[in-house]
């Protein structure tokens, strides 16, 4: 046999083997495709109703969720406005309270100053003259006692000698 014949026979055998492999691959792909199609239709049969249910629920809930979001936004804005008003009111209240405390402090300070001035005035106009009158009366009493008794009486029970040492 000739080399050419052997080459053709080997090539023909290789082509036949390749054709067999291609047919086997085709059958395997077809079988896998059929299985995949069956699995896909089974998954579609189970998942599609769930997806449709979720879609319809989302369609029903969307307006409610938008309403809730709008209400939350409105409530947040209103709360922010009320907090600003409360802050302004509290600041005003604290400023007024601070001013009233200052006024009360000044009022108490002036009142204490006047009480002190009044005390000084009472001391000057009443206590000092009373002391002076008391001193004069004590002097008159001592002089009258001496005049009427003829001699001076000892004070505090002490005996006095007529002679001074």
C-alpha cells in the first residue's frame, strides 16, 4: 500500500471519528438544552406567579408608600418649624428671666442700701441723742444723789475711802 492510501485511510478514519464526536456533542447539547428548557419552564411556572404577585403588591403599595413619605416629609418640616419656634421662645424667656434677675438684684441692692442709710440715720438722729440725754441724766442723777446724800454713794457695793491715795 502506498503512503497516499494510508494517509487517506487515516484521514478518513479521523474525519469519521470527528463526525462521531460532533454527533455525540450535538446529542449531549440537545439533551442538556431539553433539560434546561424543562427546568426553565418549571422555574417560570413557580417564579412567574410570585413575581406577578410581587409586582401587583408593589403597584398597590406604591401610592401608600408615596403618601407615607410625603406625610413624613411634611411632619418633619412642621416639627422643624415648631422646634425653631420653641428655641426662639426659650431664648426670649431666658433673656427676660435674666433681665428680671438683674432688676431684682438691683432692687434688693437699693433696698439694702436704703436700709443701711436708714439705720445710719436712726443712729444719728435717735441713738446718739438718746445716749447724750442718757449721759446727761446719769450726770444729773449722780449730782442729785451726791447733793441729797451729802456724800457720794459707792457703786457696785465697793466701799470708798474719803481719802484718795
